[in-house]
C-alpha cells in the first residue's frame, strides 16, 4: 500500500489520498478538510478528532493530552500527530459517533 485514503464522513470534503507514513498535519488545510489546527505540534488540542481505521497508537505526549481532552475515548486523536498507516475516516470531535 503506497497511499492511504482519508475520508471526512458527514462533510462536504472530498476523499484525500496521501502517501503511506505521511504526517496528516502537514497536508490538511481549511480548503481540503474540516479539521482546525492551532499549533500543529500536539500541544494545544485544537485538532482533536475521532478516527476510525488503522493507526499506530499515540505516542506518550499525545496520550497525555488525550487523557485530559477525551478520557476513555479510544477513537480520539490529535490530527496533527497522526502518521498514516492505513485508510481512515475522520470526524471533528464535536460530531457524534463515526
């Protein structure tokens, strides 16, 4: 698999195809996704999303912030920290279930 497909259910945004192992935060913009970004370093939590799909587990710093922002939500991730390893569906955190 050379590319991963990113979808944004219940939005008007088109599917994206990005390289395997790409960092999602480097490619998403207001023009191609509904995800908002602040710092893009995993410190502010602005890009908190719900994700369904194959992803590596969050690293320690992301886990710490997720424990504060979305305790006990296994689908919660910081979009800026996601390294693509498979197709995923992303919703903004304010949305209901994926």
